[in-house]
């Protein structure tokens, strides 16, 4: 039986990144929890051993039952009757396995029954689960809802709901409506406060992942007469209280085990979470960023299974007297698939570590005042996390879709049939570049970090760390790409036209991502020689991609925008 953690050396490499020592010390409050909980680690080595053991359990369950159940889940799918959504039989089995193994609420504090793991190993578990069944990760991972409730809920709400999550109850975030998709300022689900101070919700939500969950975070309009984001608050709805029915579940092309629901709220009792008017402005933005990191993990997990399926088939499939992996065209496809996989993974865990750092300082700030140095460090990592999250989600999901496409291509006609897993993987992959903000919206989030120089500063920090002599050729290429990128940014911004900047934004963001991921892979290769070839392949890929974008920008006249329907 496969173990999806033990069979992937790259995961162990990223788990043991040097920054993890500081992350774990902050998470464990210098290991003081060992005085309160006999299973809490006493030092860094003890903590890492614990994370390894948990990830091995995740890997065993995923490499065994969850992966084996994926096809049945895809065939049966979720269903709806009498106002309720029902999981596929094998999904129920999967959830039961995870509950019994104590894998729900992994990132929650021990005082609520969680495992107190930092975000980085938790995201690693999300990647492993997604490799087995991407749709199941939506149910198991809770879409960052538990973390958001912990961050913004009262202590009473934390104590009420988070232990239930750790025991295995599921969560959902109820944001989208028929007339409010990406434009969440248009949300109209009505929150009404009764004379006794309690709240009820009325309206419709649509495209809600795992919408019949036990505990919901709901974005609703609490301020009468408002039409923008300033009138929205966040609420907690408990399914035990009734008032919400499932009108239908969407008939999707993929992730069929994850019920995507249309919900009807009729005087549904709810609790205000946090402060009024801050629902979209603060809470949902934080929730979305966490969810986007989870989608980036999903994307890497799908890229992993797509690459493995393609590689195995190429080894076994023989044509013209030899395995097709021996043909240069196929070998190149596989090498680029692996390069995209490893590049998106390196970016994922760089992002996760940055998120860990600033969120841990935020959590500590709830207990005591931060020192000036701590506050500065929190601000630094918050800015980096904000910059890398849209890159990890946007480019990671696009690579995931490309790898799923190439997996089918390597299978040839067989890949078009349901006899092979790649057909399901291809359908499942497609959602990653759509939900929790399309790739286009990730570009919108990322472009300001191009124009303000955040990405360039990060690239400079990688250069400052030093590049070993054996990688000087790649370093020279990346130095040229960085100079070209800077020139392109200057050329586009000098025009002084926001429409022109928006038009070129995707190209500028992708160039920044290509260069950053190239440097990250070189950093990986510095400490682990197994990354050397993939760093070379990805740098060559990045070189071609940047050149393509540079040529377009240099040969484009802003007056030509009209030809694209932009006036």
C-alpha cells in the first residue's frame, strides 16, 4: 500500500526548511505547552518528529483508502433530497477514517482538542489529501473556516464551535449569491437583529462548497439601506438550529464528491462573528486568503498525481519497440510537468511559511504586546504572504491544469477514456483556477506587488543569499530575466494608463512568478542535489516564458488596445 508522504522526498525537504525552527518555537510558545499537555513537544526535534508521524498517518490513509475510493466517489457523487445534501458512500467512509485518526482540526490549539500544528505541515497534509481525492480535501480541510473562526470569533464562540470541528464536524463559507459571484460587495442575504439582540438570516446563497455542513460562516448584509461592502458582516450559522435548506446541488464536471449547494435561508438563527460592518472588509478577505492557500495545495496535489500517472504510463507503454518515455518529445513533456510541479510546490511552502510567521505573531499579540522587532517582523512577513498567495494560487492552479492536460496527452487515446485516472484528474483539476477567485482575480491581487516592488525586493533577497558556483549559469540567466522584467515594468507603468496596465498585468505577474520560482528551485538545489535537474529545466522554461512576454510588451502600441475591445 502506498504512503503518500513517505513516497515523496520533496515533502520532507520542505518540512525541514530552516525557518521552521522559528515557526515551531513561536507556535509552541517556546514549548511551554509541554507543562499542560503530556503529548505536547518539549523541543524542536520532538515537534518535528510529531509532525512527521501525523503526516505519515495522513499519507497512509490517503495512499490507501481515500485514493482507492476516489473512483467510486466520482461515479456516485453527492446527492440531494428533502432539503438536505448527502455524501457519496465512500466519502462518508473517508470522513470516518479521518475522524478516527484524529486528523480533523489539525491546526487548532490543543485547548480545543486540536493538534496545534503550524500552517505549513497542515498545508502539506492538504496537498497529500488532494493527491488522493481533490474533492475530499474541501470537506476535510474546511476551507480555512476553522482558522477564521479562531482568528475573529469570541473566546466563547471558539470554545463552542472549535472542539466540534476537532471532533470531526464540517464547515463551509457561505459567500456567493446568484447576483454576487466575484463581486461580493453585492451580497444581499439579509441579516436582521431581533429585539432580544439575536440575529436571523434570510435569502439565497449559491455555489457553496460543502453547503450542508455542520457549521457555516456566512456573509450577510446587516446594515439597512447599504449596497456596498461596508454594510456586510460575518455570521456563524449552526445547522443544529435549523432554518437552512438545500434547494439543489450543482451537477459539476468534477470534484463530484464535494456537494456544491444552493441554500435557502428562512429566519435562520445566527451569531454575529466579530464586529459589524467588517465582514467583507476584514474577515472574508482573511478567509479568502487562507482558502486560496488551500487551493494552491490542492493544485500541487493534483499536479503530483497527474505527473505520476503520466510518468508511469510512459514507462509501461511501448510503441515502435520501446517505451514511449524514450522518445524525446515525451521525455521533454514529463520533464516540464515535473518542473512545474516542483516549482509550484516550492512557491506553496515559501508562502505557507510566510503566512505562518505573520499569523503566529498576530496570535501572540492576543496574549501580550509585541516588541518593536516582533511587530516589524510580523509586518514584513504579512506583506510577503499577501504578495505570494495570489501567485501560489494563480500560477499553481494554471500549472495544475496544464499538467492534467499533458497527462492525458501522454496517455493518448487511452487518456480520453474513463479506464484511466487521468480522465477524472483532468475534470477535477479544472475548478482550481476558478473557485476562490479566478486566475484573473489573482492577477488583480498580485499586480500591486509588481508596481510597488515587493516581488523585486524578494528576488533581491534571494540573490543576496548567494548562489553556489555550480549554478552560476542559471544565476546569469535569472539576472538577465530580472533586468528584462524591471525594464518591462518601467515601460508599462510609464504609459500612465490604468487600462493599459490592467491589460499587461498578467504578463508582468507571470514574469515575476517565473523568476521567483526559478530562484526557489535553485535554493532547493543548494541543499538537496535531487532538485538540480528540475531547477535547470524550470529556469529554461522561465527563460522562454519571460522572453515571450517581453517581446509582446516591447512590440505593443497602447493605441492597439481598441482592437481588443478596450477603449
